[in-house]
C-alpha cells in the first residue's frame, strides 16, 4: 500500500469504519479493488448517515407529515361527533 492509501485506511478506521470495509474502500479508490463493492459500501454508509441525521432532527419528514395528517383527521372526526351530538340534543329538546 502507498502512503496515501495507508492514510485513507487509517482515516477510515479512526472514524469507526470496520477494517474489512475500510480496506475494500481503500483498494477500490486506488483502482486495484472492485469498485462495485466500494459503491455498495458507500451507499450503505450514506443511508446510515441519512437515518442518523433524520433522528437528530426529530424524525424524518415522512413521519412528520403522517403525524400532521393524523392530527387533522382526529380534529375533523371530533368536530363531526360534536356536530352530531348537537343535532341530537336539539332533536331531544324539541320532543
């Protein structure tokens, strides 16, 4: 391994990347290893990064949108029940 490859390997290992993956990434970046393996590893790492950043920002946008829709639905249903109860009370009051 050349000095730059060793530096990259050490850098990846210092950031918590497993030895096997770090070696594969280092070899692929130098043109020796299999690029598909490295691309898959990079995709996995980036998906993990996205998930962690979503959790740090109080959940993904999709979950937030679903929660807002659920709140809207609950509010709508409560208003509907209230209106039906008022109608029933008016009917009973007339009788």
